[in-house]
C-alpha cells in the first residue's frame, strides 16, 4: 500500500501540467454552467426555483429518502469514475474523458449558480454548504482518475500508431489501485453528502430565515 501511495504522490508531481490542464477544464465547465443559468428563459428559471424551494422544504421538514438518495449518489459518483476508468483502457477514451469531466463541472456550476440566483445572499451561504467539502473532494477525484485515464489512453494510442511497447501489467496494477482509492474516497464523500450535508444546509437555511 505504501508503495502505491508513494507512486500516487510521484505521479502528481510528474504530471503537474496535466493536472493544471484538467483543472482549467473544470474551471471552464464551472463558469459555463454558471453562465448558462443567466440565459435561461423565465419559465425555466421558475422551474428551477420551484425545485430548489421544494428541496429546501423537504430538507427542513426532514422528508428526504436518505437510503434512496445514498444509493443514487453512489451510482452517479462511483459510476462516473468507473466509466472514466474504462475509457482510459480504450483508444477513444482520450476525448471522452475530457468531455465527461467538463459535463460534471458544468452540472456543478449550474447547481451552484441556480442556488445563488434564486436565494441571493442567502444562496451564497447555502451554495457553500452544498458544495464544501464533498463536491470539492469529488471533483479532485474526477481530476485524479481522469489524469490516469488520459495517460493510459495516450500510451495505448502510441502503442498502436507508433508501435511502442510498454509494461501494461505494471501500469494496469497502478491504474486499478487508483480506481479502488477513488471508490473508497467517493463512498465516504457520498455518506457525508447524503447524511451530513443536508443537516448543514438545513442549519444554514434556518438561521438565515
């Protein structure tokens, strides 16, 4: 385990430029999602507002289906990581990994901006409670698994186009470790998102009323 942990830290240092590139994609996705909220028509904005108000009402009334929400959160977060992981062992994964990372960031940016637009200053604090720390952790995990997927996908493309060979077994073992590490972190993050974050959001919402 220590060997793989040291490998993880070493890989982050070596691929610093790649991490920066992926972080830029995430920032662009967040900004795009935020801007998209402002160009919605009035009917769509009203629909988003009704959904958010309904969510907060259910939250304050403790009417959420926690077990169902936890299952859905696990399926979405871990499912996305597994999808990105599989894309890394395909030659078409290079572009799709970037696309999925952008979509995830776009969705998060849209959610945060929707909260702020609908609840103004109160929305800023609710958005922080909604985002920190689980969504930040999730996004970092998506960036981590995407970086490994891109590196492996690039090696596979090079092996086909340039006839370059590489130690696939060794790389795959490290790649599998990153998947297991990501799943564990996302499982813990999902627990907080479903059972911890709603309490925090409800508390922030109640003290601002």
